[in-house]
């Protein structure tokens, strides 16, 4: 892996971690919505977690 792609992965991982952190902060204060809205919210959290794990392994 060249240095440019390593920096790109580091940037992507930092961005993914920041997005997950923001999601977690919102999750603590958000009020429950409808079933569909809650499901979308949880799916987004899972998507962000998977992205962080995937980028961490690269």
C-alpha cells in the first residue's frame, strides 16, 4: 500500500469514527419515533459500526 492510499484509509477511518461518534451522541438524546424511523436510525448505527470495523482491518 502506498503512502497516499494509507493516508486516504486513515482519513476514511477518522471520518467514519467521527460519524459513529455523532450518531452515538444523537442516539443518547433522540426521542423515539415511529417504527420505521427507529429502524432506519438503528440501521444507520449498524452501518457506521461495520464501516469502522472494515476500515480498521485494512
